[in-house]
C-alpha cells in the first residue's frame, strides 16, 4: 500500500512540473481609457487557450497575463493583439508607461 501511495505522489509531482506558468506584462496602442476598455481587453485575451489570468489596468496602461507556456507564449500573445487591431509590446520588469494618448475612447461612446 505504501508503494502505491508513493507512486501516486510521484506521478502527481511529475505531472505538476510539466506545465510552467509564467506572467508577462504588455501595453497597447490604442491605449485603454476606461473600465469598458479594460473589460474588452480582458475578454479578448481570455479567449486564448493557455491563458490563466488577465489583469488590465487603464491607469497604468498595462495588461498582465498569466499563462501556461506549454500552450501559449509572448510571441503568440503579441500576434493576437495585432489581429485584434492593437500594436502591443511587452514591458520590461519595472518599466512603466508614461505616455498617454489624447484621443476619444471608442468604448465610452458605445455606452452613451
């Protein structure tokens, strides 16, 4: 019985180690301007297989994505942004976005 439990524990450890979860932070143009923009971005990114968590922040102009790197990677994410009509780039650790676009938010207009 001890051998069976040991083997099961080993199998669980091995299978858990195969999928590696990573996090990357991106910024986009056009930028997000409101909660609706954040929600739209979150909804789009969540459609991708392998994405575990998305946090969009219009104040900081960041989209933090946690993903399974066996299924999706940074390059795939950048291509997806491009397909959705956004120019995206990955931020380096500690980098902040200081530039703010001065155009009207399309998402806010939809809600009026």
